[in-house]
């Protein structure tokens, strides 16, 4: 049985004793330093590595021949299960690559040398001062750790961002096809990396922000319409969703409204609409007559509530009420205020009026 | 109570909710006026008691007009000339199944057709006489006929003479 930690490869031998090989003693100059191979006919899958003899720690002789003893290493071989061979190779390689034992040194070197007792170190003031110093050391360490990680992250993210921007541009121009749908879903999930701020954009803040809002809003509306729901989102929801996508550096409601105004003018990818006082954005895919037709279809059989209609249209209740009331205003729906709440029916009064033969 | 056949719209739930959209509401109110007229005419009822009219509630669909809407419909009915308030408190409406102007026209046309022009006939004859059989005003409310005649008198198309009894009041068509 063998165990792999960040610092050691630990073995239990047949006699139940623990032996370990420190990872820093394993020769690692790249992926080729660790090998996976098998004996004849795929039997006895093994993983092989080389251990430096000269390190002053306990080294296990695997029981194999030491034909490489003219070098300063011996072979370390572990026999593995064939289906795990690949995984073991990967994990060992990873642990060797990470070299986590190196952090131990840097940590210990940061210990402050003992300066001896000082009067300024005494009392509560001294305690507070020491605590502050500890905190600043800790936060410095965190910053350094983050910088290191962030740098590599940003490097990799840059490629993805370039790709994503190209996709977004393609998306804004075209409208249709399964590819576009896949793209939209992916883009919406990705959120926004590096949101536009006044600092980053300076004088171009307005136009850059409008562009960013547009690039985010178009796929979002597209996705909404594809899930057979109405591509209408009210501005309050846009505010929440957009800021959530940004993750940090939220923009103010005022800036969002300004951004939407400019985006609508600049790119004409969506329309701002006022549904009886409720401001919202409407995707190009939206057609009022289609929505009205959908509603009329549902009420054909029996009266329906705003709740039912909103759910089926895929909009929230406030939006749903507005849409229904607009269709009602057009004379296509009538309302029934019963005990169970308000239901909407197809307007049959015209037909009844004619049937009754009423003289004006 | 005759077997009045309620129209289809009486079972339409929205009929009992006054519609907020003006154009729709106009049609709805017209249907209510039509219903009230047809119902009272079929049952030969001359008066509608506002707080006691069976039309306001349809048990079958569990819908009824609320107080305010009853008032709204009654006011609309009267304003449209289909009825008159019998009292100041506005609790009863005299149904005018025909508007006085319409009736006036009918009376004139009848007088022309039946050769009563230039002749005098009594009020009774007008409402229930042989000659008035089949006429639109047959069996009409006396009050209504008087109203119509008053209009004609104003226009100078008839003259009214007082008789011993009100039924014997005479009318001369010019």
C-alpha cells in the first residue's frame, strides 16, 4: 500500500512497517522523469521514478536491482493496479511539479529574529502593536499569494476572453441556428470578466459601459426567447442580473439606465419599452401580436389568472399583469372578478352584441 | 312568471364585472339594458325595484353584481331613456319598453294606416282596442302612451281631450 502526500510517498511494506520517500528526493525534470510501463504482455503495470541516494533520509530499496548505481540515484518502482496506473502517474507527477515543500523554507525564513525585550513591547500597547504587525505580515503574504495566482489566471483567462468577445460579436450580427444558442448559453454562464469602471475607461466610460451592457444583454434575451418564454426583462431585474454577472464593481442604477439608453441607440439590439409604467427591455424576438395570440389561445378554453398567464409566458407577475392589461386595453380580453380572484376571458361581448341585435 | 329564456351572455362570468376598458364597457352596458328590457317585457313587469331584482345575481355561475355596479347599471338604463325613476330616492324604475319618441312615431304611423287620421279615439282604444291589435303599442302602459302623445301634442300632431275618466280621454290625430 502506498500513500501520496504533498511532501512524501509513504509505503507500508509487507511486514506492516512504514517507510517514506520524500518527494524532494525524487528526481523531477519534467514529465519524463516519472514513467509508467508494464512487463511482458501488459502484466504487472508499474510506475517508475529515480530517488537521489545522497539525501540524508531513509530510502527504501524496492528490492529491485540497483543497476543504475553508477549514477547517484536508485530506481524506485511501485507496482500498481492497471486501471489506476494512469491516475497514479498523473498524481505523482502533479505533486512533484507543485513542489510544495519549497513553501516550508520561505515560511520559516520569515520568522522575525528575536530582538530581545524592549520597553515599547510591554503592556497593552505592545500587545496591540505585535498583533498589528502579525496582521500586516499575514495580509502581505495573502497579497503575494493572490498576485502569483491571479497573474497566471489572468494570462489564461485572456485567451478565453478574446474568444468570448469574438463570439459575442458574431452573436450580435446573427440570429438563428443551434450554434448561436449554444454560444449564448455559454456566454451567459461566463458572466463578465473585468467589468468596465470609471477608472478603467475614463472618458470613454459611457460608450464602453453601453457596449458591455449590450454584449451581456443580447445573449441573455436570446436565451430567454429560446426557452419559449417572452424576451422581456424589467429594468430592475436587469440591474440585479447584470451586477451579478459583473461580480465586483457594481454599477449604480443611474449608470445602468444611462448605459441602456446608449446601448439601445448605439447598437439597436433591443428596445426599451414602458408597459404601463413598468420599464423593461425587450428583445428583437418579441412580437406583441404573438404574445396576444398565445394568451388568447390559453383563455379560449376557460378564463385564466394573471398568475397562470405570467408563468406560461415566462415573465414575472408584475410584467405579466402589464402585458395582460395591454391586451385587455386592445379589446381582446375581458376580466371577471370572482371569489377566486381575477380571471381573464376572450372578449365575447362583440359577438353577443351582434347576436342580440341591439339598436344603437 | 313566463319562461324567459336567458341569453347566452347571462352565463358569461365577465358579464357581472363592469369592464374597465371603455369600448368594451359600452357594449356590456348595452347588453344589460337589453336584458332588463327583454326580461321585464316578457314578464309584463312595469317596474324594476332596484334592491330586489333577480337579474343581478346568477346562481348558476356564482356571480352577482355588487351594490355599486347595480347603481351604475340602473343609472345607465335611465340615462339611456329606457326607464324613469319613479321616486326621488331612486329605488324604483318605471320600465319604458319603448322610448316615448319611438312610440310617438308608431302611433302616428298606425293612425295613418288604420284611417284614424282626422278622427278621435279614446286612450282605451289605443291601448286595448280591436284596431290596435297587432300594433306595437298594444297593451302598452297607459303612462307610456300618454308620454308619447304628449310629445305629439307638442309637435302639434295630435290634440288631447279630457274625458270623464282617464280612459275616455280622447285623442285626435291631425
